[in-house]
C-alpha cells in the first residue's frame, strides 16, 4: 500500500539512523542539501543549488535532526553560523570515508521546477564521494567548498564503490 499524504516521512528517521551508524563506526557523516530560499546556509559555499555539509559531532554544535528540520551551528572559515535545512531538502547522507549512505528524492518544489523546463538544480549529477577519500577536513569545518573535491579516479579493481546520484 503506498504512503498517504498524512503518513509521516521516513527521511528524518533514516537520517538519524545513518548519522548514528556513521558515528558509531568512526566515519564522518556528510549531507548533500538542495538549496533554495527555505534553506539557511552560507550562500558563498553553495554551488549550483547544492551544498555538502559535515554533520559530525566534531564539526557541529547543537545538532538536531528533527522531523521537520536539520539544525546546528558550525564554523565556516572560523565564523560561527546557524544552519537550518528543511528535512525534505536533504538529498543524501553518506560516510565521507567510504561513500556508503543513502540518497533521497529532490524536494517536491525543486522537482516541479525542473519539470517546468527551468534550469535543473544539478545538470552534472550530484557526486557524493570519490572512491578514494582525500585528506580529512580541518576540525570544525562543516562545509566542503568547490575545488576541495579530488577528481573522480578511474574505477580500479578492489576499490569500494561510491554513492552517486544519477539523473
């Protein structure tokens, strides 16, 4: 039986579970977020309506993964910022070290905008993790900035697969 409109979303429960799994296993939990006017993040780190945030306990203060919002405080280049993301704007959560995690559908409004022939939020697709992680982020850094990501290496036998969102 398909979910009804008044059935609560499973997304916040899955986010909390995967955050706990990452933390319990010594991994760094990252979330990919679709950014629009309802998202409160440092806009200078947004690239093509996307931002990737480190939500590990070392990089955040007051982390709350509620049923409606993901909220925390984090430092960006040494400046403390309040972050507030509607849960339906979190499009993925994954472990930085190995790319394991889960992707979610785009927010309904963003999907409608793309269907209306507006520019897609991510024409290149969302690359969540490379097969070989680069150096860990500096303690307290909550965002990855464009250019911080290593180039995609060619897949080689024995490398772990990475989580990718493909349209």
